[in-house]
C-alpha cells in the first residue's frame, strides 16, 4: 500500500527548536517525528512511501536515506520542494512519483495517533468515497461540517465565523475536526490546475460537484497534533503514564 508523509513545513510553532532543525526531526521519547510516522506506516503494511521536504531539507534527506538502508523492505522516495506548495500542492507533486490510481494514505508528520490505519484504509475502499478524512469531535478553529451520513458538506470560516455549505446535507449537520490523516484518490489532485493550494479547498470543491468526501470518525482514540513544544511535552508525559506509546 502507498502513503505520503507531509514533512515540508517550517514548524514555526516549534521555534526556536526549528530554527536549526527541521520539524520532522524534532524528537519525542528519543524518536524523531518522522521515524514515529514511518514506523507506524510500516506496522500497518504501507510499503511504498513518499516524503516531501523543504525546511532544512538536507538534514531530512540524510535521515531518510539512513532509515531506508535500515528498512530495505520499504520503498521510500523524496519530493523536494523549491518553495512551499501548501498541503494540496505538496500532495500533487508527490503523486507524480506514484503514477497509480490506487487510494493513497496521506499523513502529517506532526500527528501522533492510535488510529488503526489498516482499518481506515479498508473502510475507505469499501465506501466508494473519493476521499476519506480522519476526524474527531473536538474543539477546533477550523471545523468541517458533515451531515448525518458523514458526508462533507461545508466548513466554518475562522475569520468571519460564518458557515459555508457546499452541498445539500442529509439530516443534521455536525462540526468535526480534521486529524491530519486522510486517504485520497490521486485523480482528484493530479487534475487540479494549481500547483500551490490547500487540500481542504479541493475536497470542498469536489463535494460541491457531487463527489463523496466522507468522514472517518476516530473519537476515543489517542490523537495529538505535536506542532508546539507544549504538545510534545504532553505526549511525553502521556508516554510515561502509559496512556500512549510510540
């Protein structure tokens, strides 16, 4: 199975750590964030992986090359960005390496979770959806709107506080927060005309056009966005208490 890791970000919320270190190589419990994600993908049988890099790219490249030598059963490729392409553009560039119509899992490098990625992938394949987004019921400044059948139907704009509905919902509409893990149809991105864009914008446009963009609810599963020093400290404390492992 195929997966992409979004690891090109500057990690400004982790400064000053990321002044001289790429976010992907920040450590938790003696492991880099990139190793944690790679190990999880390998555990769930994802064996063809592409990683995008930008900030302190040479450091990340050296780490990837060493990891690949130590894990020869996994094929790892690098997509180096000359300028940041945002999530959508980064995904589109990486997909050019795959040349495949198979569903692809996309995982942010700064996400720690206990989500069963194999179950997520299989549920997506059975659903007939174009894209499946791992989501939770938790506070967020940028919640997405899903109807009773868990179809994406809109979003809340954080600046205006207004809801945008892109397709008629079935029944009650609820807010969910995106977990930074998704499974996509490559065609959705490869036919998108822009090179720099956000993936959520693609999903809203696709939903408006009648494509099925569904939510995969991951409530009651350990999840943390470790984009801040405080969040990293929280995960390390959770590891010590046995609440999670990496």
